[in-house]
C-alpha cells in the first residue's frame, strides 16, 4: 500500500509539472508582453530625472 501511495504521489507531481509547462507554453506571448511592459515602465522611471534640462525636448530641432 505504501508503494502505491508513493507511485500515485509521483504521478500527481509529474502531472502538476506537466500542467505548469503546458500553461507556460500556451501563454508565452502574454507572459513576454507583461514582462516587456514592466521592463519599459521600470526603464521610464529610471529615465525620469528631476534635473533634466527644460531644453531637452528641443535637442533634435535644427535651426
């Protein structure tokens, strides 16, 4: 009986891992979109500097 419980536990863990892998594969594009969205927001926060010049917006303007 102990062996049967052990085997069933191994099967259950294997099925849970397989389900997790299937979920990651199925939603990979959404996972990556969320990752890039968070990364962009973090990058924007880092780029937001209090001491930026007020003329930075006009650097690309040719006179």
